[in-house]
C-alpha cells in the first residue's frame, strides 16, 4: 500500500481519524449541549426545521450535520435527519442509559488536554480547572460544578451495583467520597432496612445536605452525613460495609494504601470493603482505561487506573483477606475484601 492509501485506508482507526479525533468529540459535545438528540427523538426533521430551531446559518448547520452523519450519530431518511440507533439509545435525555453527563464530564477536560505534552514532560498535574480537591483552590463554583458532574455520571454505576453485590446482610454502609449521595440514595431505596453514612469533604457534605432535602424524607432520614478529610481524619466507626466508588484512581499508591488502612481500622471483624473502580484489566475494551489514566495525568498528583492485582496487593497489605474481583459494566470492576 502506498503512503496516501495507508493514511486514508478504510480501517476504522486510520491515521486521519486519529488526527481529527478532537473534532469528533467536540461535534458530539456540542450536539449534547444543544440537546439535539432529545429533540430529534422519534421525530426526524428536515434541514430547514433543524436550522431554524437552533438559529443556525445555512453553512454551519450543513457542516455540523454532515459531521454528525459521518460519525454515525445521525442518519438520513430521505429528506429527513434522524437519530442513529446509538444516539437514540444513549444520547436522548431521560433514557436509563443516557450518556449526556459522561459526554459533559469528558468535554470539561477539552482545554486541559491541550497541555498533555507538558503533563508528560513535567509529571505534574497541569489543569486546575477540573477538580477542587487536588489543590488549595476549593472555590464554591468548582465544588458545585465537579460534584454535579460526578452526581450525574454516577447514575449508571450506582444503579447497577446492587445487581453485582447483595447488600441484604449489611446493616450500615459508608460511602467514602460519596459526593452528593447518589449511591447512598440508591442503596437505601433498594434496601428498606439499610442505613447509610455519606463521608466527604465538609464543602461537599454541605451541598449534599441541601440536595438530599429534595428527596422523600423516608429515604433521606436513613442517610447520615459525616463531613471529614479522609487523609487527615480517621473514618468513623459504625459501618459494616465501606464502599469507595471511583476514589482510588485519583491518588498515588501510598495514599491508596492509607485509605485502605483507614477502612480496615473503621470496620468490625467480618466487615467488608467494596472498591468499585475503573480497572486497567476489566471490560470488553480494557485498553480504554488508558484514556482515564491520561485524564488523571492532567489533573491529579499521581492518580491512574490500576489492575486488580495491584489493588489486591495493597488490600492484603492493609490486612484484608478473601479479596475477590467481580466484573461489572464498562471497565468498572468491584473488588470485595474482608476484614478477618
Ligand atoms: C471522583 S469523585 C467520586 C464521587 C463518587 N464516589 C462517585 O463515584 O460519583 C471523588 C470524591 O472524593 C471526594 N474527596 C476528595 N478528596 C477527599 C478527602 N480528602 N476527604 C474526603 N473526600 C474527598 C470528592 O469530594 C469527591 O466527592
């Protein structure tokens, strides 16, 4: 094959697609931001209808729609534009598998990605825009922005967790770094006997409290907020099951070891720690976790996706036994460890 043919070969991941990948993610992000797919759901529209609905001039509208067709996010039905099967299933607001929050979460790193080369060369977080808890800049709007993104994007992993682990034998669960309480609410709504402790930084707990007030009292009274800093403070006693969902990937190994030791001290004998995490060796496309590690390279001091074996070693060093892996969705794995 000559050079030009290799560059534009029809293989799915040809070099041209890699070079223009940032256009693809931005085209998708803008369509989600404008909620195009929800508006088109079940009702294909003409070019003119789309143009006038979004207030676009002819050239930008045609260019945008052509790009969406090329990405198989839209398809033509004669003169009409319709959602593709993927967009209809995953990008329509209100659907159980709606991926809009994930699209927004990753799009929020778009500018940070520009600094990838510096992050590689300097081995330090380059972006301060994304998260508040890695540095001293915990201003109110960052806390709210980040926590809301997490809250929205935690819907799917929180909803499926009870399919992979039965909490019937637990009396009190503690969600460490539980954000705005999505997982606590999911668990207490599915297990009427269960009490939950939500442990997070004071500024997050305060906002979680306000959000929780909007849920039915019967549920919320079984969720107790415990503000604290999991590096400076001990974890409170009282839970027989501790969960860390999407926590360990943020931190370097020695900090993860510290978190496991704190969980071990807080649990009673027979208690369990559930580490629910993006793993490097899980799911149908485990290589995709490399992109989450890149994200962490940009924003965190030492965070990365790890393998089950790496986390198992740290758990056993902290004193846990019977460490087992339960594969769940995407590249999430649930690691269950027991305090003897
Ligand atoms: C990646 S988010 C995960 C949130 C939630 N578990 C989820 O999966 O949606 C990390 C969480 O850890 C919390 N966190 C970060 N540093 C913390 C600290 N030192 N002490 C307590 N919580 C902390 C953050 O406020 C945030 O809610």
